[in-house]
C-alpha cells in the first residue's frame, strides 16, 4: 500500500481563526475585512463558508480584546479596529 503524498489539512475552529486574526493585527482595519479573512482561512482549513458565523466570532474576539485593552474599537457606522501601542 503506497503512502499518500497529499498534505493533510489542519482543521481549525472559527473561534481560533478569529483569535489568530486579532492577535496578528498590525494596523487600522474593519470588522468586514477581518470577517472576510477569517472565513477564507476557515475554508482553507476544510470548513464551509459562512460569512455571518465568521463575522460573529470575529466580533466576539474583538470585543474581548477591547475589554483587555489590546485594541481600540471605533463604532461610527462600521466597526473600525486599531491596535493599541504599549
């Protein structure tokens, strides 16, 4: 029996994807942009595309990071995200 040469896809949860994106923030961005990136990462990990679920998990991760003082959220119309310098 021959070994498979295909690379195995590492499965990652939506919450883990959202947390990773928030941790890697490096400038001003929006919730929509982060949710789109999160959905793309989840699909690459073998999951199904669900933009509303991605947006939900990203928003929760952002609100947690804001409560901890890691980022600053501005809410005029769309959610703007800025990393706090320490």
